[in-house]
C-alpha cells in the first residue's frame, strides 16, 4: 500500500512539475485497475491543488480531470458529491484553470450516480461564474455537452429550475459561431422544446437567439475533417424553430420576410420550414398570417425559374391546407379551411380560363397541391374547379387549348395519398362522373394526337378509382381503345393507348376479353391489314394480359399467329414473328406473380411452341420449304419466352418440364407435344444434321432447362452434358454450337461444386485447349482457368482480337443463360474479383508486348473496365489512367470508343488522379474530335463537354485551346456530331466568363 | 430574379413546343453529309436561350419560329427574324444580342448572320453593327446577363 502511494506520488509529481503528459494515462490505468483510489489521488494532488501558482493548480486539476474522464463510471455517489463541490468552487478560480475544470465537470455529469440537487447547483454555478461566449471553442463545447448530459439524466431537476434554465442557456448560446458547437446548441434547444420545459417569459428570447441563424448559409471549408454539412445544420435548426407552436407568432413573419430574399437556397429553406410548421401548428397560430403566407407562396410558385423553389412552395401550401383541414370546427367560428381555400380559388381560378397564357400551369399546380392535401380540401376545390374546367373545355374549340385544359383536369382526377377517400366515402368526382367520361370520350375522337394521349391518361386515372366508370362506360372505353389501336399510327399515341389498355385491363378484364381481344384477333389473322397495324395489335395484346383470365384468351391468339406464320398463310415477315415472340415474353413475365399463368404456359404454350419449331425444322430438312420459324432471329426470340416462363415455374411443374425437355432432346420422345405427327426417332443433338436445321433447336433446350430453379434435378445430366460438349465442339453451324455451349455453361453453372463438377470441367478444359473452338463455352465458373489460355491467345496475332472480345463476354451479364433471372449461381462481386486478379497481368502483358500486339491488351482492358461498377472504377482509375490514355491514342476505333464510353461517366465526378493528367487527356480527346468514325467523334465531344464541369481553376487554362479545337466539328458533315459540338462549345464559352458558371 | 420586383409582362402567352427532331436513317449513316438546315439552327436557338424574365424558352414565347429562320448552307448564310414578347419590350435588345452571340458561338466561321427584329429598326441597326456587338460584349455586366440567358436551365 505504501509502495503504491509512493508510485502515485511519483506519477503526480512527474505530471505536475515534470510536465510529462503521458503520466495521466498511466494514472488513470492505475485507478481503473484498482491500484489506487480517487481519494488517494486527490490526497496525492493535495499540494498542487492548493498551490499559490495558478499554473501548478491548473496542472493538478488537469490530471484529476483527465483521470475522471476515464473512470467516471466507477465513482460512488459520495465521491461525486465531494468532487462536484470542489469543481463548482474552482469555477471561480483563475482563468487558466477553467478549461480543465470544465473538462472535469463534463466527465462528472456523465456519471449515473449524480446526487440529488447536484444538477441544479452545477448549472447555477456555470451560469453565474462563467461567461460562455468568451471561452475558447473546446470549452464552449464542454458547456453544451454538460447541458446535454444533465438533460438526459436529471430532466426533473432542470425543469424545476423553470425559466432560469432557459435564460441561462439563452445567455450562454448568444453569439455562438462555430458550426460544431451550433449543432450541440441546436440539440439542447430541441430538447428544451420537445421535452416540454417551461419557456416562461423567455419564448421570444429563445426564438431570437436561435432564429438569428435562419436561413443557414454555410459552406464547409474545402478539406473539412469534421464533415458537417449545410444540410445537417439546416435540419437541426428547422427542428428547433418548428418544434413548438409558441414560436409561431415570431417565425411566420420571419418566413414571409425571408421569402423576399434573392438567394434561392434561402427561399427553399423558408418554404420547407413553413411546410414543417404545418405538422406542429394548428389553425389558431396560422390564421393571422394566412393571407401573407399565401401571397408569398403564390408569388414564388408563379414567378420562379427553379423547380426546387416550385416544389418546395407547393409542398408548403399543401402542408398549410392539411393543417387547416385537421382543425376542429366550432359552431360559432367560421371554417378556416373554407375561408383559406376560397382565397386560393379566387386568386387562381380565373387563370385556368386562359389556357394559352403562362400562369395557367402555376395556378393549376397550386390548386392541385391544395386539393391534394386532404379529402375535405379536395371536395371544396373540385366542386369549384371541375365544372369550370369542363365548361371551358366545351367552349373552346382549339385542340391546343383543349389539351391544356384536359392536362390540368388530369391533375385533379388523380387523388393523392392524403386526399384519397377513406372507407365508406365516395370519390370526390362522383358528382361529375358522367360529364368527365363524356369529355374524355369526345377527346378520344379528336384529331390531335397530343389531346388523345392526354385523354388516355385521364381515362386510366378515372378507371383506377372505384365508382367513376359504369359498366357501359368501360365498354365504351374499350371500344374507343380498340379503334385507336387499329386506326392511329402516331407512335406516342399508340404507346399511350397500349399503356392505358394495360392499366384498365387489370381492373376490368371482362370487357377486354369480350370486346378487344376478338377484334384484334380478327384483324391480325385477316391477312389484309398491313404490318404496322398488326404490330400494334400484337403489342396491345401483350399489354392487356396481366390477369390469368385474359392471358388464356390472348396468348393462344399469338400462338395462332405463329402457326399461321409457319404455314405461310398470312405472309408474316421474320421481324413480325420475332415481335410476336417478344410480346409472348412480356406475357410470360407475369408468370412470376401468378402461378396460374405459369401453369398455363407450362401446359399449353411451351409444348405448342416446341412443337411448332420442331415441325418447321423437320419440314425445312425434308421438303426444303423454309418457314420463318427456322430463322435464327426468330429462334433467338423464342428462347426468352420459354426461359422467362420456365424461370417462374414452381418445383413440381419445373421437374416435369425438365424431364420432358431432356427426353425430347436426348431420346426424341415427342409424346408431350401437341398434334403428334412427328417421326418417332428424331435425333436432335447430332451434329450431322447439316445446315443446322435440327441441331440449332438446342437453343430451345437451353431455354427450358437452364432457367429452371437450381433445386430442380435434371435427369441424365451426364449424358446430356456429354452430348452438348460434342455438339459444341464438332458442329460447324455457328448458332448451333454457340447455343450448345451456352446450354452447357448454364448446366455446369447450376451443378453443385464437387468431384463430379471438377471432372466435367477438367475434361472440357482438355478438349477446349485442343480445339479452341469458341470462347463463350467457358463462362463464369470456368473464368479463372479459361483465363490462362485466353492469356496465351493475347499474344497470338490472329486470334488476339477475338480473345479480347472474350473478355467482354466474361464481364457482361449474358442475356440468355447466366443471369439471376434464370436462377444462375452468380457470385457477388465476381467482376471486382476478376478485375483484381487480372488487371495487373494485363498491364504487365501490355508493357512487355511488342508494339503491334499492344492494342489487344488495351482492348481487353477497356472491356473489363467498362463493365466494372462505378465505385470500383473510381478507385481503380488512378492506376489505369496512363493505360487508358494510351488506349485513346491507339488506332483501333473499337478500342477508342469503349475507352471513351468508360471515361465519360468517370469525368462527371473526376478523381484526384485525373488532375495531373489533364494535359494528356485534352490533347488526345481533341484529336479524336476529328476522327473518321462518327461515333468516336460524338463520344469524344461528350467527354470534352463533361470536362467543362471540372473545377474552374483546373480547366480554365485549356479554355482557349478547346474553343479553337471545337470550332472544327461545328462544321462537321454529320448533324449529330455538330449537335454535341455546339453543346460542348457553349459550356466552354460559359466557363470562366461573367454570368457563366 | 428578385422576389419582390414586378415583371414587365407577368403572364405572357405560351406557345406549344415542337418535339425533338426525329432521327432518320441517314443521320446515322457515316457517308451521307447532312447540310445545316433551318430546323437545326432553330433548335439551337429555341432550346438553349431563355427569356431573361421567364424560365421559358424562346420557342415557348414565340420569339423565334422555325419558319422565320432561313439557312443556306451552300452560300453560308443564316437569317433569323425574331419578335419580342410585347411591343417595345425593353428586353428586345438583350434577346437580340443573346441570339447573335449564340449563333456566333455555334456556327462555323464561314457563315454570315443577319438578324432582324420584326419591330424596331433601331435594334436591327445595332445588331448589324459588328463593332457595337463586340463593344457590348466587352462590357462585363452585359456579358453576364447574356451568359445568364445562354446558360442551360439549372434546376
């Protein structure tokens, strides 16, 4: 014990007189270990604490405070009481000691065992003895932290202090300038307000001391280590200002005043603060200021050039209205909501009667924001606006006017989340149901496409709401839609019609089944209409088919189209047949959500499709008659139909599908196909089938089995793999062997890791390295092994370029087989890993390669980099930049293009490393703006454009040079190039010029 | 734009915008040369110049119309006629100057630009005078306003 004491005395001595700072840590470790107690420490410090030298006293207090910061949690209540009394007393001491005293107090107030009454006495002494704003930054922060800790632990006691506490806080905060401390001060103020402290007569003082920061304008220093943002400050101040309705009488005039500001961020902040007020205030606080607030909001929304101000203004208005809607009506007072809305209506309504003037839109948006705030508000606004709009519509004759009116109307028809009628309430539009439908139907028969497009949107909005369209109206609407599909060829209009049909069909399937589908079917199969009409019909069929009942009607129609294309009766072109398949695929996508659709595809559509394709292939082989269904483009379109449908199959039907497909392809078992008229033993996986007729059907096998869930067991997988391997290596037909290889890869990908898989891979690798037939057979799983021979190839002049493209295959998601949609096993981040494993080898290879082979390496590299996620690109770029710049000056246009396309997004947020390379970058980019390839010219101009957004001081030196160089492509022979040049040059002119950027 | 100030014309007529120019097959063809035409110049003017008073393009305010833009690529001539939003609009000179500057920045050197306002003769004379245009752009305050008109809209 005595020994400990002398150790302690030694430590204290060294710290206080020897000025050795590290001894504090040793002392606190000692206290924590129980080697000494706090009492012993205080005794040991005795001499220094009572020294007459302020520096020595300061040193003593500093040691004690530092130890307390480490060990405050182990103190007993009695110890805390004594220490607090000591520290409170020290607050009156010499100014050099104060910082250490505050540190100690901060540590003590974090104790869980604060004795009763201590919080009050600590605060009283702080407020009495210290002038907070004359302290240094760190000490001020201590004071705020003491307040925060005491508010956490001793809320009751502080509330007992009453308004004195508020006054003390106001005094200590007044004049604070540091953003870090402001965040703390805002937090204290927010606690005061939200936890119900009594503000007493200091409401205005507290408001003044906080509101002097509003609106906050803060730009952090360039290398800000603390990371405080303007956003953070704005939000915490807003929480204080809008936290209590007691501030209303001061805050609302302030907001009105700040809305007059010229600074856009101040306007936005004011409007957003006003919107936040709407949540806490009631109509009483708002009432007096409503006219002023309204005229400010109206002015901002109708005059502003900025969408941010506009949307902030609209949400502020909406918040005000929804606040007023919450107010409870008294029998004697007038309805504030009604009064306010009539003011809004008075100011805005007449603008809606002038559909060709500018203010029609701001006014409409204001009214819509007000109407969207609550159900009651939407009732009031709709009652006034909708009849007026309908009347206007009927009085106007110009299509442009009618269109504007209808677009305005559309905004009122669509209810928002807040104004949606509750259960048992009718839609606000019920009263106008008839006339609304009438207007929409008349608009659908107009000759202007724009008007018709708007009409279809209103129609969908009406259809979404229950009770707004009677059965007869729905039928009428469907008739209109079918007519538009058949007759109108404007692309915008037809896509709007198709979209509208899709959304209505989801709610009213019967009308579509009985009216639209038969009509379209007749049109498609009549053989008299032209291709564009048929195409629209097919697209429309796909879009209405989202419910099983509709699918059962529409999908067979599409199958029939395929069948008649096969027989050649209606003269369908290959493109049309492919388009039909795309539509079928769209329908198949719904199988994911509805098991019934999946089953329908499994039972009917897929067997029919397989049967059709097989028939077509057999006919071509035997009779030489070529059906569109043997065309590669069509088959590639059939594949996604099947794979999408199969990917959605549930387990039982999935295994049945697998079994059927495998037995068909391995053994020629055709029993599950419809119209069983096939020869019995057909060999589908034999490469002898020259001209690829039968062998290319392997892509359908891929579609069926590769997209099934991984849990599904594929029967006879070993025999299947062997046959596929044979086919992909021996067949000479490009489409067949690629499909076989893809199918092989898809199956291998789904196999669990283990010996069987290893054996298969080994066998394949052996064979591939002998034959080097094609690169895509070895996909992701084999990536690493494949790489070895890809590397060998890069230095082979003939195959080098093809091998580089192989990297592209590896890095991009394959659409057919290996993607998540087909349940493939895609390991996360494999791109990043692949990149990490290989980029260095590529760079090495590049450096050691001879001049003419370098381009292959560059090509491979640019393939890899452009497929990397952006985050990775940014971190890896510094290392690769020299190579990419090299790639820009490489003669191969494909390399240039892929490098430019990977540079362009990076240039929008350029990493630091780029700054040093600007000279090289500019000279290469500017040289490429006169490249012979149009795409390279366009891409390089886009890059030059992006560079104008770099910090001004870095790019300003290049301005004159860029402007001069860009004058050349202004006279380019291609318009698309000129367009980019004009845009880029305009930005560069603005750079560094007054009023520019 | 200051919140409190009154605008000279607060509620102007708005005209419909023409859609994007449709891409044709020849636009993508490397070998075909596309001459600079009326529509191209009109697109440059209408989409990228804003009226100083409104966040609206010159097309929406009908200050420029495609039929009043004439381009002859072979003879390197461009003539543009513009109409200020209201008669004797004090902004007319500024709009004219912005159009002139935009054309100077976007056209190859070989073109000769003639710019005519349909209303006042005085502006026409000012804009035709090369020296005066150059002198105006030396004035940094004027250049600032012109650049603001030419800045792409910031949201």
